[in-house]
C-alpha cells in the first residue's frame, strides 16, 4: 500500500461518520467509511450470529477493537481474531469470509 502524499494530516471522529447497515447471510454489519484517495478506512461492527454473504478477494488490514471474529479461508482453514489482534491479507491472495458468534468491532484498512 502506498499512502499518497496528497493526503494531508487529518483527524476522524468516527461518531460523526454516518453508518450504513449491510445484511449478512445471518445477522448484519454496521459500517462507517472514510475514503482517502485509493485507501478505504472503516469502522465495522458485526452483530451476534453474523455471517458474511460472500467470499472476499479484497486485501485488508483488520484490527479487532472488541469482541471476536472468525475468518474462514476458502481452503478450509479457520482463524479467530479477538480483542487486540489483527490480520492482513493481500488482494486476490486468499479468499476469506468472516463471521461472529457474539459480535465484534473492527478497524479496517483496504
């Protein structure tokens, strides 16, 4: 990832960013999104019993603020991300799908 020099210093008050809701296969995600050039930054919360409605090819860096998320890779591997942990995956590297049994709050850069 290259952060463009045109992006000047700024502060984001996430409580001031409008949230949208996206339904999952089960549960839902609430997302607050800011775009900085080619970089998308999101504050995302998954409800309890959330399961994404798609397999994702997009690369991300994800930090778990609270709760727990389970990420399934298409090859059958499963990883648990809990408070204070992060993961990273590149674009088109490994298809993945997220779920959460009890809910989770994430900070995502992609």
